[in-house]
């Protein structure tokens, strides 16, 4: 018996979607499809930083590979290179100069990929799968931060096999984000820790989670002076919490909102609630995008507290998303996220990465500052 | 520009289009007052006057709720069970009442009296109902402020998927399947139990919530310290309440690797659903810390239903075997005394033979407790099996 109950399926309903002759809902938004997508679910996406010209997209997947595409201005994508791990890749990130890519995998290692030479070396080792990886660029140091299911957060100078620092966490790391000088890590059992990265990383505060269920994704946002000031935290329960670190009025400034739920127009029929798989903030506008297990993405303005747009429903969950460095491109990946267990896993089903023009749709509503 | 008076009252019909100034501070303060007249949503001021809407997008009603905390204490839109409708129909709108927002400012611990405890319990029931019907991810922890409810195992989809992939690679998917099945059953029964909220469940839940010091809601304290992923997870969901139980249970395994889904791990049976009492048990154990001979190991073993030291292979996961070990029996005794002072049973830890009736003695001397006849009094000291 399926554990997950009688949910309304995705798109045209259920697993056997491919093969539909009439409407194929794998790309209802008619966005640009990235060529040569990975063969298994995409776990993470990252665009190149502004320090290098052009747009390069990195995607890690459950097929143990990391792929790199060049995204040209006309929207064409050109596969450039690929590297492998021995286990599924869970997170990727770029160095600040755009020459290196760091990849974290379930094989308990993290690798540094030099794009110019197309070589990789291992730079980190954990006792458990590494779930998050971020590059930290501080005035007096640079390092890679890895968060793992072994409950540790380690900081690596890429030249040394031993970590510069290792911090113990209360539980397994589920998601993290870094915007210097702040880092936020959300762990299992609703743990939430903020670190400050000046001088050296140290724990700044442990926060009581504003959400009731498992944490799934976190993203830091900045204030108008481009200083990190808070974060958005998503859970498996179709809810995102906006939390400021030092708000003038916490009760009013911090709030949560519901998203990625089916349209329960009346209270009689129960809603379907989907997990929020990823959150990304637009680098220019400060508005945010959320993608969920329901196969939709939504854009929100957290200051005006309004929804800007919700997409049509794709036939698969959306597992990852990211914006490019100037905010013109929004990339999102459509693949299975295991939200319904192994019964709904179809290895034959094609996975997609879509690119969308994000310049207009993410403009904030509130023009009065 | 002149400041818009209506906006300050939260009643401006023109929203963004207004010719007057809408100072941002004033807006926040009057958000609450905005609700009834707007009938439309929390954030969309433009929403109010249809003639001023510029684009179709504005019609989308934002489903922002003011403060997550509020949902929890009120339970109105608590689990999100369709509480905030998405469409325009104003008739569907139920702002449960303005009190929803007044609790915002007065959300202090002093609020947590008996009244809000029952609200919490209602919230829990509603949330469970939503959880059952919504198809959301089942392997998640759950909490109602300030405490966290035990009996829920936290597993992320990625961890589960990795287990599947490892099983597939090694050719043994059966272990994965049965583990998932166990987890699922455990979740289902726990949710059902909380939803139906019998009186004993209610008591244990309330005591869990009212004793946040025993919970890991105080961030960082007492999360299961064992590193091994899965087997410890379920124990840590219960041992997290003890804070020290984890140490005993860990059995020295330092492998902080991924889950081992081996069915022999007693982790599942441990947090078996109807043992919600474990939450309270842990409470008991935490308090009289000097009470029991072998404190951590005993408390841990009470969860795992196995020998304290052995990683037992043959424990049947679904069975209910109570071991009459000291920690458990007195704990269950205390639990079922039903008083709100859960710890307030005997001050003496053990009873004498003469204190107990024949049936109780029989229970204590037998290998397993019979459900429904578990003695309320603590066992005599000489019957303790250590």
C-alpha cells in the first residue's frame, strides 16, 4: 500500500506520463530546454559568478555526475564538460573568481574542479555524505564550507587534506547558505544555526525554528545596502518562513507563508501539501523564487508580502533552481525528488533543466521604499 | 507629499496608486486592521479597489500569514488545512478573529496555561489530520511551540533515496523496502494516535509541551549524540528528550555514516508509536536523575526494548514487549497515574511486596507486562532485573 496516500498526481496524473500524444506537460511554460540534461534527478544548479564573462551553468545529479553548460545570449546551451563522483552529487558551488567549481557528493568527498584544465582533485572528506558546499571569501581568508550528514560543518583550505576548522552541529545538515559575513545552516530536527564568518567562522546564534516540520532549503537575503540581513527557510510542509536576524520588531517583521499547495478552494476538500525544494533570491530585485514538489515555481515579493507569479504545473517535481549573476536568467530543474518514495521513481523518465527570462517577472511590486 | 490618512488606518482604497504618501512604518502597524475591510488578503493593497488594478497578477491572493507562531497557538489555520483559501470568494474568508493578531504581541511563556494547552492539543489534532490527508512528506519531525513531539522520525528524501540507491547497487532492496515499510507504519500509527488523542495521549503530549527543558526545542541541547544515522534517529527522537539517553544507546558506534537500514536495528521498534509514553518516560528519567541504578543505559534500553548492551537482532519490531526494568515500570506507573503532576507518584522509588496486590506482583514477576494490567505502583526493589 502506498504510504503517500491518494494524492492528485502530477500533470496528467501519475507516473506514466510520458508517451502522451496530446499535451506533453513536461514544459508547460515553454521555457528553453538545456541540451544534454543529466540522466538522473538534478540535485543542484549554480550559475557562474559575475567575475567571469558569459553564463555558465553547473548542474549536479543523482547519476554521480556534474555537468557544465555554456548559456549563450541567444538562449542556446552548449554542453561543455562533465566530471564524475562515485556517489550522487548533492551540491555544487563556484569559487568567487569563476575558475573553480566545488562539488559535494554522497561518496563523502568534495572535489574541486578546475575548469581551465578540466581536472578535479579531492579537497574534503567527511564521515557521511556531504550535503552542502559553499565557497567563503573573506578579506583575510578563503575556504570551502561543507555541511554533512555526519553532523559536522567543516572548513577547508583547498591545499590541505585536513580541515581548517570543524564545527559540531546538533544534527545532520540539511541545507545551508552563505553570504559573507553570514552563514545559515538548517539541520534535521528543526535545528537552525547562524554563523558569523568574520575573522574565522564561529557560531553566532541558534534560532528556534519558525516552522513546524522538517527543514528543506534555506536562502539568505540582503538588505538594500547588500548586507545579509535574514533568510528564507522552506519546509516539507509547503511553507516558507522569512526570518530577519535583528529585526526592529520580530513579531511583525518575521512571518511565514504557505506555498506549493494544491488549490483548496474550500475547506472541505483537503489540500495537497508539497515540499519546498529550493529557494533562490534574485540578485538585483531581492524578490524570491520557490520551487516545489508540486512541479511549480513561484515568484514572491517578501517586502510587499505578495505573490508575483506562479507557473503552470510541470509533470515532475522541480528539484533545484538558481538565478544567474545579473538576474536575467532563472534556471530550474524538473526531475523526481523522491517526495513520494521509490514507487514513483521512473529511471526512464527524462529529466530537464529549463531556462527562463527573469528580468521582468521578478520586479518587486512595491515601488515605494 | 501629504501622508495618506486612510492608509494609516489601513483603509486606503488606492493602494499603490494613491496620490498621497504611504509611509511604510504606518502600514505595518495597521496590517491587522486591514483585514476585514479588504476581505482579500494580507498583502495586496491594490486588491481592494478593483478599478485600480493594473494587471491580472494582482488578483492572486497572497497566502501570507502574519506570524507563523500565531498559527500554532490558535489552531485556526494551523496545519494549513484549507484555512486560507486561494481564490477571490470573500465568503470563504475566515479570519478566525482579530484575536489571531493580538496574540502576536503577547506571545510570552506566561500564555502557556491550561487554556493554551488545549489549544495546542487541538492544533496538534488538526495538523495530524492535515498531515494524513495532504500527502506531504511523512518522515519529518513535528512540533508545536515550545516543545517538540516525540515519536516522529526525521528522514530527508535525499537520505531515503540514497538508501535506495545503495540497496540497488548492492542488490538487496528488500532491506530498504522493509525499513521504509516500518517507518511508514510507525508514522501512520503515531499520527493516528495524535489525531484521535485519547486521554493518555493528551496527558503525555501536554507534559511534553509544558516541559520544554526536556525537549530539544531549546536549541542545541541534547540532540542525539550518536553519530550513526538512522538507528539513532528514532532513538534520538525520543532520547532527545532525555538529553542523556543517547549516550547510552549509542553502543559506542562512532560510525557516523549514512543510515543503516538493517532491519535488525531496533531503532524502529523503539520509537514504536503507541509508546508515546516514551516522551514522558524520558521526562521522568530526567528528573530523578539519581533514582535509578544504571541511569543512561536503563533509560536507553527502555526505548529500545532490548538488552541494554546488546544490539539485539531478534527483537520483533512490532511487538510490545515491556521489560520490567526499573526505568520503565515506574515510569509507566507514573504515566498512568493520570495526574498532571506526572512525576508526583510515589516519592519512594520502590514499593514493598506488601504494597502490591497479587496481580501487580504477578505482573512484575512475569516476563512481560500484560497490556491493560500494567501496575501503577513501582516495583519492589528485589524484583528488578538488572
